[in-house]
C-alpha cells in the first residue's frame, strides 16, 4: 500500500479508480485501511478543488416545502401575508430577520442558509 498526496487531476482520477477497486474491503484489513485513507485524501482534495456553494435561501424554502408537503398558502404562517409569500418565493423581496427566525424555528431551515 503506497498512498501519496493528490496533487494533480491525474492523481485524483487514479485515486478514484483505486477506491473503486477496493470498494467493499473488510474493515481492519490492509485493503480496508487503504480504502479509508484514500477516501479521506480524496475528500480533502474535493473540498479544496470542488467547493459546494451554499443553497439559495429561496431554493432551501422550496426544498423544505416539498419535504413537508406544504403549499405556498401554508407559508403565510412563516412569511406573513400571501402577497409576502409570493414576493419572497418569486425573489422580488428579501427575507427579513423576523421571517428568517420564523423559518428557522418553525421549519428548522438553518439560519445561515437563509441569511446568504
């Protein structure tokens, strides 16, 4: 087992290929240890080279609505009037701090996502 840092795209692809070969290796074996180390190194490389942007606040609201089977009408409880719901979900009005708090407390949408 020779594990090296990932410095290039070729190293990255090679590491992914080796992970596929090792996939399913038993814990506490040489192959299992190699798989664990490679996954850690690849994860570090991906975080640095392929960062994931935080979700858009409105997209996060739509996602939670879909998860909970909610409609725009249901959102008036958290955003105010139906017209406010339409404005926010239509991206014509930004969320206020009161709305953010209400969405955080009521729907458990993380405030840091809503404040971006």
